[in-house]
C-alpha cells in the first residue's frame, strides 16, 4: 500500500484543473486513483473506459485486450 502524500495531492490538483479546463468528466474516485498512480510513476491497469480521457496524463494498460505472442 502506498501512502497518499503531498505529492499525490499536488498531482490530483493539476489533474482536476486539467479535466475541468478541458471539460473532461472524470469521477472523483477515478481522479484520485489516476492522480495517485501518476504521482508514484505507476502504470494504471484497467479496462474502465473512463480513463481514456486522461491517457495523455499517465500510462494506462488494458490487460483484457489480447496481444500477439512473439513466440507463436
């Protein structure tokens, strides 16, 4: 478990301002998750389509989408 610290709070403020400026709706809890992921440099693994609007803000992986295996 990673702590919610002042850096995460700063990233949240920037993300929220960006979403409001761009009129990109993102729920409060989703915004907290995204900000925390971005603050610690993590990749957000989700298939929740809501996060598509901020894919420029942090790396997002959808592990439900099959990819070709290079060994096949």
